């Protein structure tokens, strides 16, 4: 498995929390966060923004304090949309069914009709159809869409009832991707579903183990999932555990990456800051299991390069005396539709302008042809491959055998 390099940014800013909500405001290039439950279990009503360097509290007036709500950025209207939530942890009390919008300056309640009040629903923004899509939540199987003015129910024939499923929009394949969730306190799912705007389709039952309250985003070329809660059996009793694994969904298969980076957690949040090509993660709760279970709420901020497919190798035959072949290698399987690597060469050698690594493959072979060579000596050259911000170069020697 190739490494994904998580980087911890800072521990200062918002207080520790879980079940908060986050979205990325692409117009203002800010990550927006609202609410959650504090270490003492109290609901929070503060609004924060992350600019890539530090957190700033920008409002404490707006929606009532809550956790287990959902949030997505509506790029067509330039608003961060928030729906639902609960005012007490663990589903105690009456959930909310209000809809609010944040424009970067103030919160405005934009609707109090639409989906039934609930906590634990999932939301993502479908940029192709310019709709915020909401699914499920505690006791619900319905799908709703927000068009900037009203909610409309669009489907009721998809995943079974579940709470705290992870959801993201794949803007390359124009699909909402949903993973996992919980039917109740002991039943978790590991199903992968996709929504094309008309209907839900179950596309996978293998990959990450069952979990809920994981975080998931689409980042550049693939969907990235991190952590969540699982149920393990310890001393014949169901014990809540937290995960720290990172997975990628290509549109056809899941690939696990190395477990290097943030500590295990659930009820955290992630967004994709595409201006900086970074996945941003904040907070959550970690459970330490043993004779007694101890929960620790977190306020650490982590980032991960968004386009996680990078170049890891470039190999050629040396010395190159006649037509040969070179191989370019990637850090993981190529996504749906393949991925294109740019090529260039210095010296008396010809290479294609680019090579495509086929979907699901981690390498590709391409020809290299000497233009000419001195029969009495080797002539140096350099071959370079480029993918996004990653490059790989290798020196050539062109000459007589």
C-alpha cells in the first residue's frame, strides 16, 4: 500500500467537539464549521472558518446550538446550507427540522418546511445539477433536494434506514457516493451506494469494514474515507471502537492506504479545499477501550494532499542504444477513465507527449526512441514524467553498445 501523508496543522482554535458539521466555501476559499457537542456533552452554537493557516470564530449568533446536523456548500447560490440536528447527545430530546444559510457574514433561516426533523442525516452538493442532496437520518430512508428556495423529495427507494452514513459528490462521474451508517446501536453497514439524480444503486459490499460517523470527501480524482466507529466484541459485550484507516473509492473498487497520520476517531468532519488541493479534517471523538471505556474529544486539525495519486517511479533501459520502453508507476490504482501522465525529454531521444495509465492499473509502458547517437561515445539525456505537482526524472545514456 502506498503512503498518504497526513500533516497536523494546529491544535489551537475551536474547542474539542464531535458531531459538528463542516463545508468548504469555494467562493471565499474557507472551510466553515458550525456547532457539535463539547467534551461535557453540551451543544455548541459557534461558527468558525479555517483559511489554511488558522481558525477564526466568525459568529455566535444564528442557528440554535446543536450537533448531529448536516451541512453542504451550495456553489450556485454562494451559501453554506445547514439542516437538522439534535440538541442533546445520543439522540435524546426532540430533533430539529430547520434550514439555515451562511453567506460568510451572517446566518439566515431559509426554510422551516421540507424533510421531517431529524439528526444524523447526510448531505452533499451535486454541482452538476446545482442541488444540495440530503439522505436519511435516524429512522428515515427518504432523499431530498434543496434548489436554493425549497426542498423537494426525489427518491424513497435507495438505502435502508440509517443514521450517520458518509456521503460525498464525485464530480467526475456525476454521482453522489454513500457509504456505511448505522441501523441501530449494534447494526452497522459497509454498503456503498451511488445516486445519479434519479435513483440509488448499490454498487459494492466489499471494502472498508462496517462503520458509522466516518468522514468522506471527493478530492480531485477519487473519494477518500477516514475513520469512524465500529463494533467489536470484548469480554462478550458490544464495545464501541474508533478506526484510523484511510480508504479510497475509485468508482469501482475500494483501496486501503497505510494507517499513517491522525489518531483513531469517529464523529469528525472532512472537506476538500480545492483551491489548495487539500483535504481538511477537524475534531471528533476517540474511544479508549479496556476495563472501562474512556472517550476523548479532539480539536486537532489535519490536512492531506487532495489528488492522492502521485508518481512513484520512472524506469528506463540504460544505456539506451535502440528503441526501448520505459515504465511510469503511480502510488495507487488509476481512477475511473484512467489518468494521464505528461512526458518530456532532453537529449537526442523522442517520447510521446503523454501516456495514460489504464483504469485500475498502477503503471504504464511507453516507447522511447533515440533520434541519433554518436557511435564512439554515450550522449546524456533526461526523461521526465509529470502528474499534477509530482514529477519523476531519470537520466539516459544514448550511444553505441
